[in-house]
C-alpha cells in the first residue's frame, strides 16, 4: 500500500460539508416532526377508526416497511411527476423521509396507545374532558412516554437513512461529500470525514433525546 | 430514441432479482458468522473483547450504510484490490450485518436464564460445550423472529449497492428507466418485486414472534 491519505482537500471544503450537515439536520428534524404527526393520526385511525381506515393504514405500513427507502424516494421524485406531482429535490427528500418514518412510527405509537388502560380513558370521560383532550393528555402523551426509547432510536435511524437522499441531488451532507470527491478525487478521505460527522450527529441526537425526555416526561408514573 | 416499456424490459428487471438474492445471501451468511463472533465477544468474560465488540456495534449502528459502502468501495481501491462492486458490496453488507446480528444475538444469549450456564459449569462443561450444547440452542429459539426481521432490512439494504454500480434489482430498474422514461411503471414494478421478497419474511417474523410469545406465557 503506497497510498498517502490526504485530508487537505476535505478541510479546504469543510464549510461545504457544514452547509450539507445543516440540510441533513433540517431534513431529519422536519421528517421527525411531520412523521410523528402522520404516525399519531395513523395510529389513532388504526386503533379506533372504522374498518376501511384500518385497511388503508395497514396497507401504508406494510408497503413502506417492505420496500427499500431508495425505491420510495425514486418513486416520489421520478415517478410522481407522471401524475403531475412535482417536487424539488430537497422537498422530495423531506416528503420521502416523512412518509418512510411515518410508517415505522405508526407501529411504535400504536403499541403505546394500546398499552393505555381503558380505565384511564373512562376516568377522563368521568372528569368531563372533551374527546380531543382525552386523546391528547390521556392517550397520546403517556403513549409517547412509553414508546419514547423505540421512537427515538427510529429517529436516529432516520437521520442515518437521510444520507440516501443525495442520490436525487438533494443538498445534504452525503451530497456535499459527493461534490467534494468528484472535484478532488480524495474519495476515501471525504467519506471517512463524513462518516465521522454522521457518527457525531448520531451521538448528539441520542444526547438531545435524553434531554428532551427529562424535560417532557419527567413526572412520576404512578403513586 | 426512447424504448417502449415492454415484456423484455420487465423481464430484465425481474431477472435482476437473482443478484439481489445472491448479495443478500452472501451478506447474511457472512453476517451470521461475524455476528456470532461479535455476540460471543459481547457476552465474553474478557473485558477488552466486550468493549471491542461494543465499539464495533456502535460504529456500524451509528453511521449510514451508504457511507459504509462508500468507505469499503474506495478503501479496497486504496489497498490495491481495485474497483470491484461485487466485493465491496458483499464485504460492506457483511460487516454491517455482523454488527446488527451481533447486537440482536447478544440480547438472545442474555435472555437465556443464567441458571442454565451455571448448571453447565457445575456439570464440568467447558466453554465450547456450554455454548454449543446449552446456551446457543436455547438462544437460537428466541433469535428466529428478530433475525428474520433483520433479513428484511438487509434485503432492502442491498438496494444501496446500486449506488456503487452493482447491478441488482434497483440498478436494473434505473437502467430500464433511463432507456424507457416511464419511471412510474418501472419503479412501481421494482417496488412490487421488493415487496414480494420482503413481505412473506415479515409475516414469518411476526408469526414466529407471536407463537413464541404464546409459548413463553404458558
């Protein structure tokens, strides 16, 4: 092996990597928030909705969970314009990530909702809470608390998966790496640095999630 | 000249399934061997082995599969193995699968009650006999459902090999799409084919999980 690793071209373009990382963060947090909303709606539909709604949600979950994300994003970015639905690369990336994480999160949140005992909901009704209040305070919040670890590891996986959006020329961290490597040919060095950056992001996310847990769910479970 | 999307184009995509299956099989076989080693290190009584295995798992679970593929692909070139998508894809997916299966199987090994291990010690069985005849067979029973679940994830993961130029199902779809320009049909077909591969496995995983849950409740 007579190859000299040369990180100079990577460091010279580091600001490009940072702006890519910003897009990765935007996509991840955007998809997390939107995906959670999608998941709560779908989980509510699956646990309490009429039969056709349950079928639709089931079909959505099974299709997304049994096809690769790469194909999903190709379908959304290249396939949907045939139906007149056209997105810019970054929007298509956000849509694809949201649709993807929404399916996984639905199953997770559904498990949480099913763990809420019926008596809790009845107690809420007895206290005169409106159905929306019952759903929000008595069903969703404790359900999210129960499934929080599973949900957040799914979110970290989402952030890592988001590297795939670079294939439709979105401008995320992996795409910034592709740009730099095609200009400098320092492929290995570029991807080594980027892999390290993803690792740092994954560790930072898991730290952030435990802070959020303390802030949002730090109340005693029962007396 | 745009080609029409006919039966030959569809067959080209369908036939590419074998490469997706071949790559999945290689990665799964390699990952099973690697995963067993990682899992055994992870529950080892030797602390450095435990930390090494933990670091390996964290590294591969904390970075994108796409980056792992790129690093192996370009790394092999640096080490003089040349540009070889087959080798790079199977090696990267094997390393990836080893980490995930290692972590899954660690959980399964730890779920075997420690009394089983202690009884084996008391009977004077050595490490190899204890693992081979007592612990691993019991862990294997628990491991079926999550392992099949991971196999689905691995099959989906092989689609990323298309990005480094390995011609499997996804890449075949891209090639046909570039010639016919009917992405809705092409990627729809590719998605259906992946679904046909993965869905039965998902059902098997769910079924074994439920059967196991019933078995342990008794």
